[in-house]
C-alpha cells in the first residue's frame, strides 16, 4: 500500500485562521503524565488511523519523551473523560514548533471539535515563540485532517509517498 504524506507549515501568525466553533472541551497541559496514560492516548486516538510507530515504546521511552523540556502534552477532556490530545515539540532549529500528534479519541470524532481543538493547539504553538509551525499528515489519517490543517492556515510545502 502506498501512503501519501503531506508536510504543512505556517510562517506567520497572521496566516492563522481560527475556527469559528468554540472549544467545548476542557484543555489542560499534562506536566507529568505516566507512560500508561500517554500510551493510552496514543493508541486509542490513533487506532483507526494506523498510528503504529510508538506502539512498541517502553515505559522508559515514554518517560524520556515526557521529560524532554522541548515537548508538551495537552489533553482535552469532556466531563472528565479524555476526548483528545496533542503533542507539541520545539525543534532543534530554535525557531520551529512541530505539532507531532493531534487527534480526537473515537467517541469524540464527528462532534465538531477538531477545528476548535486545532485552533487551541496552534495558539499554543505561537505562544511557544515559534517563527514557523509545522505538521504532517498522511492518507491514513482522518479524511478531514488535511482540510482541517489548510482551513487553519497551514500551507503545503512537500508531498512524499512511501510504501507501508
């Protein structure tokens, strides 16, 4: 199977187009998440979209990731139940912030919160002092993922294909 990977960026905050939908979820930065909680978020959010690269991670790998000062985990909850999450990371170039993972848990998909949650993620990326924000998505992700990024103001700068 051939997978298409789209790389998108936003170079100016003025290009950012906020979602008109308000975020109905509570959004919090998780400062000391446990490996099982991070694994749960990753595996559950990515189950329908073929997220597999972190499935074999050990607790030590999860702990190292969450301990990295360049990385932030944010969780959206709906009445105390996790509804989605995103992971942000400052890149080594000193000017870019990557949206590493972003998604809603299956029970929260289709409730009109993807754009609002992405708006919150992009706000945070600019607050982190970014001069450039970056994300990639692929043909295995949610069918509306690419459009959601474009609607927020991300522009495509590279497309690649690989065999899965």
